[in-house]
C-alpha cells in the first residue's frame, strides 16, 4: 500500500496521519470542516518541530512528511486510498454512515478500518457493502508515539485484510496485537478496572486523585489514572466506559462513575479544555 486515508482530524486522526506520513505513505486527511483541517495541519507541524528540536527527527524527513499529507473536506478525494482509517467520534451511527459512504467512493479492494476504542467491529462493518474488507485498527494516544495497535477482526474480515493491515502497522513502526471483536477488546477491557477502582477510591474519600496518581507512578506506571484520563479526554474515557458497560449488559464492574459524568457535564475534559482533574490553564497561556 502507498496511499492512506484518515477520516477525522482530531488528536487521534492527526497522530495516525503523522505516523503514516513519516513512514513514507501518502496521506489524505479528511474532515467535514476546513477549520479543523487547518488546525490539525498546524498541530502536526508543531509535533514534528518538537521532534526535530529534540534531535529525534531530521528537518529533511519532517519536510518530506509534511509534503505527503493532503487535507480535504471532500469525501471523494479518498477514492484513490488503499486503506482508509476512520477516527471520528465514538458513536456507532456515525461510524456506520462513514463506512456506507466509503462503499460508494472507494475501490472494491480498499480496506476500511475503524479506530474505535470499544464498539463492535462487526456492527460498524455491517454498514459497508463488503463487510469482509473491514477491520479494527485501535491506536493509542498519542498515536504517532505509542507503539501498540490492536488489530481487531470482525465477523467477516478476511485473512487477506488482516495480513495487509498487520503489514501496514509494522511498516509504520508499531507493534500489532491481534484481538477478537469483544467489548473493549483487550486493553480497554483491562483498563476499565484501572479507572473504575481509582474512581471508587476517590468517591469513597479514601484518597485524593493526586495521591492515587502518585502511588501508581511510584508503582512503575508512567502516568496515574487521572493524569491519563486528562490526556485522553474525560469525555472520551466516559464514552468508552459506557460502551463497555452497555455491551456487557450492565456488568457492575464496568459501571461508569458519577464523578466522571459530572466532569463531562461541566466540560472539564482534561488538557484539551485546559482543566480536568488538573489545571492546565497556566501551561496553555
């Protein structure tokens, strides 16, 4: 494969686009709003600038990657892509609509991938004309740095699609892990307990979020649960928790916590809004 499409110019989509471009792929980054695309392209430039400042990326390689990325709000421009990765909002209906539209635009052998964190790959693929060419490629934030990618096989996904998807993931320097199409797959199913127990400790008044994060970091974790939620986005983390909880028919151990719900309602979503469990306003100013 030479050409990759990415739908959704948010944090995840931008990271996937950057990782692909740095590995030599031509990338078409699509979103419904030109303003989103302009902001994404600036953010990608800033990420590469940080890497060059640290000596992790040469200026020549950064410039070459920038040239490989094309931004567009026109869906038809994805028609030449051999792999299209959807990184839109975590809503089943939205992802199904995207796969349905891709079926009308792309070639018959184009792979449709979704970056969903927890939704059923089989359910998303059902909206495509050929569900057999659909797969889950679950990247982790920040996508241009994190090595792990879950490759999730839907009910109809063919061996060829799995093979080609794994080849792409290895080509961009990531570590593929094959997962079954189960709620939360592997990582997010395990992580629900990491976040959930932290919320229960906080809600019961046993420890503050700062104490919990420090204890977990002292135990070898790079970040504590509340620091990680601020990075991912508290609304995103809540959506994944709700999805896993509902798909397991209300399994108590996956139940969302009221504290997270209230923070999402107050739009205290973490780094992207300047405040979450921690205050980032000084760093942003």
